């Protein structure tokens, strides 16, 4: 009876260890799958250099950059140039 009880307890401990190991393995496997999914998403989003899609994307970016440059140029042209430099203002104030 004593030996049978000890064998049952030993079997229960081994079962618990196995269940814990299975649980850890499942968590690790889930993490690996999630990482792999992220990699595949990046691969899907990848556009090869030299492809038509890459050319279109570069063209769109060029147009956007060109528009920004035109805006900056217009702003600089519209900026009033009548302001006196700080040196002249300070000299005028000193004379008064």
C-alpha cells in the first residue's frame, strides 16, 4: 500500500512537470509564431528596388517634396525685407 501510494505521488509529480513543460513550450511556440507573422508582414510590405511600384512611390515622394519646396520658396519671397538689421536699430536707439 505504501509503495503504491509513493508510485502514485511520483506519477502525479511527473504529470505536473510535463504539464508545466507543455505550457512553457506552448508559450514559446506562440511567441515564435507572432514574431514570424511580423516578419512576413514586413516581407509583404517590401517593394523591390527597380519595380514599377517603387518607381511610383519615388515619383509620389518627389512630387510631395517639390510641393514643399515651392511652399518654402513662396514664403521666403513673401517675407518682408524692409526690416532693419539689429545692428542698425541698436545704433539708432543709441543716438536718441
